């Protein structure tokens, strides 16, 4: 492909769709030619934010237009499988949100279908595009930690509450936790071997909304992953706790962030380093730049996550949830509190992971 702008159709114009539009508009490689969403309010916003794009409620308008090179799939998991298959049938390259389908068997079918096609496809496993994880990995590769032995990762926020949306993506350990399952595997450079999961049904909701998994990789590295959208939902001033701790035979490296600034700290064999840099949000700018170059080169940038990476992370997150259900799974709190949380979030203008809001973390 020459240097002409790459034409992209954006399907799903909710919170993520709007992040994508913002980044496509800032990148000279891309031209958004369609925005598709069946929701009237989303269409109204699409016309307002991108007057040059065709706005439609019918996804086939996007797939049937031969001028569309790429589709960015930002609707929910329940429509993704058919959209990925349609994209392949109509010769479009694919940027997909995660998970790529609702059921693991469908995800594996899609991995196969993309593998058999000549189209390029990636999934927004956004932690892999972050500067801080690349910086930490570089310290490991330089040998500053000795041999990597332990990966501890945690992400707890007062984010999306049960029943508020994203039902198609599963409980929070799948919806959000699959990112942490993926990045842990990325650090270990090995496949998951053993796992034990403990969860809790916060506010007596039917599904767990906090889960901790631990175990080993094939290469002996051990991990623990903690994820929950249960972190002080009703506190007057909300906060979160998000970190990674990488422990080697000789040194350690870690990161924490406040969604504005990320702090990376290294206590290595030859150096001690602290780096503070802007957090970078969902890093969609990095992903779409690499994807544009991939299309121009006719080959997927090896650092972009594949559908296989996504299917593995998704399957593992589901496995953790299934394992947790085989142990004691206590319920603490009541559904009345959950109602209060949903009410509060529905009336917030700036909060963690708010859907259908223009400003949110
Ligand atoms: N990669 C990440 O870090 C990350 C973060 C948050 C959400 N996500 C994923 O992004 C996707 C969207 O999440 P969101 O937070 O923007 O949700 P959202 O509810 O804000 O937006 C979803 C939008 O899709 C629209 N939609 C539903 N079905 C559609 C269809 N068939 N065709 C076109 N549009 C359709 C809805 O009307 C809505 O406007 C989800 O799959 C979610 O898991 C990824």
C-alpha cells in the first residue's frame, strides 16, 4: 500500500470508540470514513465529533464499501465474532477490541480464520503498548534483576460495577483481568502451567467481582494476579491501587500509576533508576501507528498482540473464574449497596470506567 491515508470504519461508538476516533484523528495515516452504532445518542455524537464520516446504524454499510481498508471493532463481545468473519469475507484488515468473542471456542475459531486469511489483525491488549511495561522488560533483558522469578500484578479500582454494562465480556476478572493475564504471560515468556484462584461475590452479586489467581509457568516463574472493580465504590474520594512487582534472583523492578503519571522503579545489580512519565491511557496511538506501518509493510508488527494472544488470555481468565467457583466462594455485602453504587456511578461525570460519558478514566 502506498502512503495514501488508510480508510477505517469504526464500529461501536461508546467509550472506547470515542477514544479510537480521537487517536485516528490525530494520526496522519488514518481517515475515519464510517462510524457505526445503532444507539441514537452515539450517532448524534459521531456526527458532531466527525462531520466528514458517514454515520450509520447498519454495520453492513461499512463492510460492503470496498473503499474501507480497516475496521476497528469497538462494540461489545456479543457482536464481535460475526463482525470479524464479515471483515475477513470483505477483505478488511482488523483492529479488534478484547475479548474477540464471548466464548473460548469461538475465539479459537477466529484465530484459525484469521490465520488462514491474508488479512492483518490485532487486538487492543493495551498494556503491551505501554512505555512502562517495555521499560521494565528492558531492565529484565539487560540482566539487572538476575533471573526473573516472581511476577506480582494488581489492578483494583472503583470501576465498572456488576450489571452496569459489558455483560457480554463476563465478570471483571475476564472483562478487565484478561489484560493482566496477558501481560503476565508476556513477561514470563512462557505458558501458564498451574493455577489456583480465590474470589469473592462482593455485594452478594451472582458473579465474583474480585479475584486473585496464583500459580506457575512452564519455565518455573511464579505469578499472582489480583483484579477487582471493588475498590471503595462508596468512598467520598475514590482512589485505586494498580502496580506490578517483578522480583528476580538479584534485583527488583516495579511500577505504579495514578492514571496520569506512571512511576517505574528499578533496583538492579548495576543501577538504581526511577522514571516518572505520563501514563499514556489506553495507548491506542501506539497501536494504530504500528498497525498503519504493518499495513504499509504488508506484515504485522511482531510487537502487536495477535488474536492468539487474546484467546489465550481470555481462556485463562475464564479458567480462573471457573476454578474460583470450585472453592469456598463467600458473598459479602448486599444488593442494596450495589444499587447505591450503580446509582452513584450513573450520576458521576468523572469516575473510573464510566460508560456513555465523554470524560472518564
Ligand atoms: N482494551 C481496553 O483496554 C478496553 C477498555 C475498555 C473496554 N474495552 C472493550 O471495548 C469494547 C467497548 O467497550 P466500551 O467501554 O466502549 O462500551 P460502551 O458500552 O461504552 O460502548 C459500546 C458501544 O457499542 C455499541 N454497539 C453495541 N452493539 C453494536 C453493534 N452490533 N454494532 C455497532 N455498535 C454496537 C453500543 O451502542 C455502544 O455505543 C468492549 O468489548 C470492551 O470489552 C477494552
